[in-house]
């Protein structure tokens, strides 16, 4: 499924809708170039899960993982940009996180440790400055039906 997002607000809107559709054990794998909107998507997704627009969502770039308690249960936000290899995931509560809700930026660095049932969300630059193309794959179409911006 491919959606064109014309502004960061549309990215936020889509992330909020997706947060309503996740359950414990789900993994959202966010990929795309630097500045393509992964962090915008992740912040909106986490704030929606927490049901708290004022929630501070720091980038987990240096800690690599940031855990959250939400009404839907535990959530782990990973930024694997600085991960030296997938074996390092075991030191970051990866096994526990796979039972929770996960948001993983730079998921390719997890290699085959990424859950097979992950929803892959890939963001690319569009024609205009704020435009992005978002592609989703990995979940049945029935779980994505009705998403709109």
C-alpha cells in the first residue's frame, strides 16, 4: 500500500491511525533516508499510543532504545542507526520487546532478528519540499483498510 503525504501533519495523522490498530507483539519497522520523516512518524505514533499529546519523545539515537508504558501496554522505541551488529540487541531487552509493541527505526540493522510479521513502513521524498511517499507492507490488507490522510 502506498500513500502520498503532502505535509508532516498528514504523516502525524497516519501514524495516529496506525496506533489504533496495533496490539502487543506488533512491530512497526520504519525505514527511509535521513530526514524523510521517520522520527515525525514515530513521535506521533508513540504520543497516540500513550494518549498524551504532551508526551516527550526523545530520539533513542544514543541510548538505542526508549521504553514507554501506555494504555495498550509496554512499547519499545528503537533507533538502530548506531547499532554495531544485531547481537547487540540482546543487551537492549530485544526478547522482551518482541512480546510488546515495537517501533524500530533503521530496522535493516536488526537483520533477521526483526519479527517476520513486522509492518514495514518506508518513507521517501516526494516531488515537493514537504511531500513524502509512504509504503507499507508485511500486514494483511485487512489491517490497513481505511487508513487515510
